[in-house]
C-alpha cells in the first residue's frame, strides 16, 4: 500500500511571473473588503500579496503516438529513471529537513517508488503507451480507487497527483512544479497543497498559508504550526483571489480579507506582532498568572528536532514520534539502530521529561516489513498498538531499544502506546513496558478509551490525549477532509467533553493527564484544556512560547470559567466565542 507526505521548489523569475499572469487572467477578482471564512489553524495576522503554486500546462494526453514495440523497453527505462530521480530529490530534501517536514518528505519519496502505481504505468508502457500518458493513466486509476475507498486513503490523492506532476515534468525536461520563491513576503493561497510543497517553505518569505481544502490536522496545518506562520484551511471562495492581490489573513478568527483598508490592515498586523513579541519574552516554566503549574512541552520526531526544541522554553518532550526510523526502510531497524536514534532525543533533554510514543504505523503510515493486511477502511484497522498482535517482536524490540537508550544516556523516559481502546490492552502494554524498567502510559485517541479512562488508569501511570484522532473518531469524520473540517475541529463540544471526562479520571486517580494533539498548540484552547484539568500541554516547538505566554496572562479560575462555558456550547464556533469572552 501507499505511504507518504513536504519541500520548497525554486522557480525562475520568469516562471513566477507566468504563475502570477496565469492566475490573474483565470480568476475573478472579489470585491474590495470581502471577508472569507475558513477554519483557523495557526493564530497570527499577516498582510501581504498572494502567491500561488505553479502547475504543469494542460497535457494533451492523446497527441503522442503509440510507442513502437522495439522502443518500449527504452521508454520503460526512461519512466523508471524519472520516477527514481523524483524520489531521490525528495529523499535528499528529507535528509536535510527536521521534524514533521522530514517525515512528510520521506513518506512522499516512498510513494514515488511504490510498486503499485509504478507497475500500473510500466504495464501501459509495455503495451505501447507513451510514458507521459502511462503516468497519467496509472495515477488516474489509483486516484479513482482511493476516492472510492475514502477516509485516509482519499487524503492521498493530492500527494499522488503531486508525484505525477513531478515525474511528468522530469520526463518532459520541465522545471519541477511547486511553490515559487517570492521576492517579497507573501501569502501562499491554493486549492490544496501537496505535502512536498509545504515542508521546505521559508517562513520569512511565505508568511501565511490559506487553502480551500484541507482540515485542521492536515499536513499543511501541521507544517504551518512547525513554521509558526498563520494558517487557515477549508476556506470557500479562496480560489477566486488572483495572485498579487493584497489580503489580510487572521489565523485566530479564520478569516481572509480581500484588499482591506491598508491602514487598518497594517495596524492589525502591528498589534499581532506586539503580542508575539511579548510571547517571545516568555521563558517558562509553564504556569498560570496565579501560579498553577502546567508543564509546557514540545512534540518532536528526531534528534535534530529535539535539539531545536531545546532552544525554546519547552520544559521537556511530551510526544516523541518514533515512526521516522521505521517508515523509509525495507527492513526493521535493529535494537542498536533504534537505541541510537532514541538516545539523541534523550540527550537533547538530559535530566528532563521525555515521553516516547511507541510505533504508530499502519493506516496512512504502512511499514514494508510488517505485513499489513489489505483493509477496506485502514483508519479503523490494524494500526498503532494493534500491529503488535501479529508482529509482537516489533514492540519488544522497540521497548528494548528505548531501554538501551535510557541506560546509555541516564535519562529515564516515559513510554506510551497509541490507539489503545480497552483496559485489557493497557494492562498488557503496561506489564511489558515495566518489564523493561519503563514508566507506562497510553494515548487517549479512541472514544472508548476516554469513556473508560478510570479503568485504564488502574494499569498505567499517565494518559496523553491525542486530539487529532480523538476528534476524527468522535465525529466520524476524516480529519483530512475539507468538507468535514468543521467537524474535526478540536473545539467541537463533543471532543472537549471527552477530554473533560479523561481529565476528571486522572484527577480522581492522582495521575497526570496531558494533551499532545494539535489542540495544545492553540493558546486559547490550551487555557480551556487547563481549566478542564489537563496537567501538561505538548505542541510543536514553534507554538511553545505562544501557549506558555497566554497561560501566564490568565488565572486558573479564568481557565476553569472558560472550560465551563465551552462545555455548555453546541458548536465549535460557539465554543471559541465563549472562550474568547472569558479569556480575551
């Protein structure tokens, strides 16, 4: 099956001009002052001209003649070389990236070399179809399949089309399609953004993101949080804004204002920058204005990201995603190889709290060596801790690697399992973790686990709420679907209610309950979570100071009042408004 996901593509000045001219001539300008409403993802305000991704020219797929039988092997080799070149570029960018960007690029590189679609294209070429047309046909075949499957498979359509465009560009000797590098700070607007378009963005030049599609936990949203730039997704009408148009993006309210009053726009940006400057001066530790302690931690994926997070006010690591060392390899890493990777993170935060999540693969992150079954709905299938049922050695080896890294560094991490749904699963994992001298906990991502949090806490020492999947499973909505983005908003009252239930169970048991989903990166929502009883917040390193600074400005009572107000609401929009009224 497929696995994948982001980069920066440098286009020449002429190419950038062509992008602007094409967009301007094909889009209808909106009225001055028009305000478009989307789903807010990353707070902040920016005022700048719009840029749009460059695209390949329309292909006349039927114009190329059939390839003569004698020339078909060479045509097939030309295709294989092009696909390998694209994959190689993506792997190289992954090697020079960190955190989410590295994982996303590595997964996209894996997609570029996936045998399913490559085989479909090669079959067409052997039958005489020219390479470009074969690529289009093969990708269309899998786009249709993924769309029919829906869920996490459907979210791969954007990525697969991106690979198609890159391979075709290589076949035709064209520059890679992607995001132009602007001459001045600009706001990137698009229908959707392929992961490879967002992973390598320069936040000093691309100062905000807005997309027509996507959800609050899409790859675009995750990368925007890592970059610390305002981001809005699922924003209808965005495609009607021509490149070069001045817009005001408000990532707190989720609005895009077309050609606003310049003076008012610049005042709004200045006010936001002043607030950001105050946040930048926050140095921790995490606490409310009246001294209620809340640990503010960072999410990381590798040693480089941990060292970068160490430069912030993060007090530790609340989520160490360990998938990176597994995803782009044909064989399981050895215990020693794993221990070396884990040790980098433990050393970066020597003497501080580090929470390691065991392998969260399956679904959108398949492992080549795990023997994943073909599933009609992989998001509800064998993923996370469930992989250990048929591959028990995977979990054993990982726990051995974590324990070895702990012994090597002298830093004793906590370890938690993803996708726990029952108390029995929690009990089995806890016993195995303790047998390696590790402190066990579990992720609360499945509504069943939130409902039975009190019973799960009989077996483990802590809980960590993953709001991304919790929202998806609670609302029965694909978290990558733009059509359902309002449902997977972590402000949904049903999701907040499950967080409250989990936090109450932790308080009753005297055990910590953290949040490590993207909700913890929202300063306003972070205050609400604290009011619900959450004891720690773990977010992308770029969000740490904003969250900590906001907490320092409010009292615990204000947080509790906001939480109470949010729990009485009936929609995500009402919940935000209620929190704003209490917290400002």
